[in-house]
């Protein structure tokens, strides 16, 4: 029960890239789950609950900096701690 109170609240917009202004290292110390259209996704790089979108890698495609190319999917987004 005390573990749930020590977790920071999940932000509305969160990104896994440490260079992003939407990255929060304190949140990533815990295991986070994303449910998109009532199915749990394990490949989410960025999400926004209020705008109802997630960004996921587009296969094995890389951008010119060697990072995965991301596509935006729109739908119902729920973030939770596992």
C-alpha cells in the first residue's frame, strides 16, 4: 500500500526519449503500462491522454539519426502503473 503512494502521478503527456521536454525520469523508475483502444501496448514511445494519441515505431525503419521512425496512432489512451 505504501508503494502506491510513493509513485509520482502519471503525466498527461510522457515521452521515453530523455532529450524530450516531456520526459520525466522519476516516472520511468516504475513499470508503466499503456492501454490503447482497450489493448495493452508494449511498444509505445510517447503518449498524450488528453489528445488521445500514442507514437510507436514504424517497423525497423530508422530516421537519419539512427532512431526509430515513429508513427502517431489516435484512439483511447490509458496510462497506468503495473
